[in-house]
């Protein structure tokens, strides 16, 4: 869909809007977006609603202490996959575009491995 690599002090909500705008064509049928607490706020939800018509659902803790948050594991699992690749385990790149390209490359490789596995199981 879309990847955007920014500097560490870039506002999360603005980054969320930028990535949704980048992926506008691929997200035209999107109706719900799960986000963490960094994206909470009525303005962010309103902007996303106006851009693509999707509802924003903030996944937050209900109690103090450790909790498994629904859908959060999907993001953490993806970061775990990325860390298996040396170029994504640390910030080695000088340009943000190179980091974005590496993320696309790793995700293409992961998806191809899944396709090959499903083809060999079906055939």
C-alpha cells in the first residue's frame, strides 16, 4: 500500500495522514483503520474520514499493567519480520528513500515466500 520513513520528531498524526494520502488509490474500499494512542484525537479521525471515508478506531489500554491489545500484535509481528533483515535491523541508510525501498523489498520477499508455499501445498 504505502510506506513513509520520516525523522524521529515528525508528528505521528501528520505522518498517518501523509501515508493515507500516498495510498489513496489502494485504500478506496477501506472502511476501518486501527491506530494506537499516538493517533487519537478528533481532528485526525475527521481528516481520515474526509480523505477516504474510513472510520478510525483507536486501540487503547483499558487498565494499568500489561495487556495484550487487539490488532497491535499485527504491527509488532511485522516489525519482528523486518528485524530479521540486517538492513532493517538498524538505521544504516543515509536516505529515507533507501529505507522505504528496503521495506518494500522485504515485504515483497515475504509475500513471494507465502505464494510459493501456498503453490507447493496446492500442487
